[in-house]
C-alpha cells in the first residue's frame, strides 16, 4: 500500500467528515471511529473514485471498513 494513497485517503476522509477523521489510523473502523452510516460511506466512495480516477464496484467493498482496506482496493484498480 502506497503511503501516498493512504495520505490522500485520509485527506478525503477529513474533508468529508471533519476534524474527527484526522486521528484515524489505517486500521481503525471507519464506521465506528467516524460514526458514519452506509450512505455516508457511499459519499466517501464517490469522492475517492473521483480523486483516484478509478471505478470501484460496490461489491468489492463488502467487508471493507478501514482506510487500509480502501487503499488495498484502490491499489488493485490503479
């Protein structure tokens, strides 16, 4: 996993969800740490698809709930 991908993912989370995302570690559960629901997670997915110029089918994200997991999925799409 590229550090650049992780940095950009974290920046997207901070931009979308505010200062609460600044302290996220790669293995923190996004839903628990940020208090987000599935609709907000889809908004984040849209942001990351645009930022990384990738298209990620929803089914590939089943069970992915960390920044590290998102970075892995993005890495497979780039």
